[in-house]
C-alpha cells in the first residue's frame, strides 16, 4: 500500500471535488433563475451554509455517493492495514480491510482474513489458548465490529503487562512494546502492573523484599546476643574459667612460701594469672549489640593482654635458663636473678602491641557496621584498618614462637621443679589454636565470626592455665609431700 499522506490527499481531493460539483450545479440553476428547493441558494452562502450542506446528497460521475452528516462532515472511509515483517526483516503495510461510516452500523468493517499475517508467522488464526489473544472484554465497546469467523480477538500488543514482583526487560532490536518479564533484583520490589510501572525499586534500609518481591518487610538483626544459647554458653564458660583462675591465684597466694611456688618466680606467676583472668573476661566485650566503645576495646584489650601473658611465659623460661647457668654464686648470671630481668622482658615485649594499638586508634579505629545479606542485617565491628589487626596477630604469633623455641631449649635442664616442659606444651597448644583460628576467622561472618574469636581466646587461655598451673595445684593440694625442701634436695642428689 502507498504512503498514508498520499491516501489522505486523495480523500481530500475526492471530497472537495464533490463539493465543487454541487456549487457548480447551484450556479447553473441560479443563472437560469430556477429554484430547486434546498438548492436554491445565493452565491453568497453566509452563515446558513451548514443548513443547506446537511441536505446535500448526490452521486459523482464515478457512481460514488456524496452526502454530509448532521455536523456537515463527509462520512470517512478508513483502510485497515496489517504490519507484516518478512523473514528478511522488511516491513510492509498490507491493506486487509476497510471501515466505512457510510454503511449501516453492524456492517461497517470488512476484513479479508486470508490477507492477515499473524505474529505466529502464518495466515492461520492463533489458538484460543495462545498468549496472542486478549480477553473478549477489550472489544465490548466496539459494537460496529463484525468478525463472525473469529471466536476471540488477537492481541495487538507484543507483550502483556508484567505481574507484581517482575520488571520489564526490553528486547534488543524490537519496538518498545516488546519486552520480557524478569524477576526484580535482590533487594527490590514491584507491586504494580501495567505499562506505567516497568521498573522495580529498592527497599529502604533495614528492610528486605518478601518471597514474592511485592512488598518490603523488616529484616532480622543478627549479632551474638546474651539472649541466645550460643551467647549464654560462651558467657558461662568465660565466667567459669575466670573463677577457676581466681581460685588458682588464691592457692598460689596462700602457699606463696612453699618451694614449688618460689622455685618458678612467683611474681611472674601472679602477673600471668592476672593476665589470664583478664583474658577470660575479654569475651564480655564481644557479646551483645556492637557499639563504638566495645568495638574499640575488644581487639585492643585482647592484643595487649595476650602480649603480657606470652611475655610472662617467655620471662619465666628465661628465668629457668638463667637459674641453671647460675649454679655458681660467683658467676655473672647469678647477678641477673631477681625481678629486673623478668620485669624488663615483660615490659619490653608488651610495649610493641601498645604502640600498634595506639597508632591503630589514632589512624583508623574499629567501628560498628551493618551488613545486609538477603533478609538478615548483620551488625558487627569493622576492624577499621585490617593491616593493624593482622600486624597485632602477627606480633603475637612471633612472640609465641620465640617463647616456644626458648622453652623447648630449656625443657631438659636438670633444675628442680623445672616447668620448661609445661611451658613448651602450653605454647604448642597456644600456637595450634591460633593457627587454626585464622582460616576459620576468614571463612565466617556475623555472630559466628565473633563466636570463633571468643572460642580461640578461651581455649588458648585455658591451655596456658591447664598446662602451667594445674600440675602445680595438684602437688600443692594433693601431694604436699612433694612440696618440701627435703624432696627438693633428694631430687638434686638423684640427678
């Protein structure tokens, strides 16, 4: 079919030609002085023109009837065209019928069914179950439509509207009305249908879509709480170990003048027991809703307290070695015995983590953060600078390794009440716990991340307590015969 502009011009010429023929007839009659009813008008038509136009009805030379309706308009005749796309992609407009207002109502539409190319690619009417059909209610407002052979009317839309929870995804190379319906992305919803809601929109903070992705619901907050069994269990275990350490400290204080307590530098034993008590209390800063204060305290206190514990073990091991080397009262190592060397070792080894934590707090301190994973909001502490966190862990690992090597060297020294063997085993347990902690720490998140760190703190501290002090408490409480000066002299003579 030709261009629509050409068709419009042809129709305009047809109507104007008919009207011109009517005017010429009027002039001819006027010249003859003949009156012919409604056609007897003067050349100056004036405002009464519409009155005469309404009564005009005549045939053209081609046999086409021309008349005007009550509004003075010529009844229009429209061509019905079918947009057909060939396999090569060529678009053609094919005339498949007409809509003529001059024909009585009910017969105004004429369609050639065989000329229609459906979107299925052939000339056959699509099945009634196909998605290419609309419900018949869409055509109830068109009484003039006369499609007797059709049971249902095919859809003129390329795609139907998306359901709630879906969004429109345009098809490449096709018109805008052609799209696919895809589910809304994670964190987004769509609760409207129709062409005016093609997109999804995100839920606000602390909310997440329901399973249908049609509305936002409040998320579940996750952190290691005192109200859940895991948090209660860790808290009770921490309190129990604290009380056990306090009991051991009381035993050592009560029997501080006995040989087994004096032989292994009781001042260092007190420092180590107090540090272990603080280690068992540190999980209290990990359990509960994370706040800025607890985030800052938990990692820094953990690093400093553990450095004091390990440096105390290193000082005790150095004391054993010096005591063995100083059997001769006149030797130089004998002058090193006392509190200067142990206190110096503890202060020197504890200074590095204090410096690391101070710089850490000044540059990039830890802070609480919310991490949304689907319908769960995880509240945890962000370490701030991960570099300082792993630098502190690395220093503790280095200090523990040095302590292990020194204790292993001194394990077979022939010294009475030599605890180097126990120190060696305690550092071996400590290193094993923290080496296994790193991969577990990196592979978890949320409350389980906090639980893993608490478990590492409690298990390593309990390892130090059990390996170093439990054997001594056994001798003090249940084998007092071994905690005497005579037993000490007999062991020296036998060796």
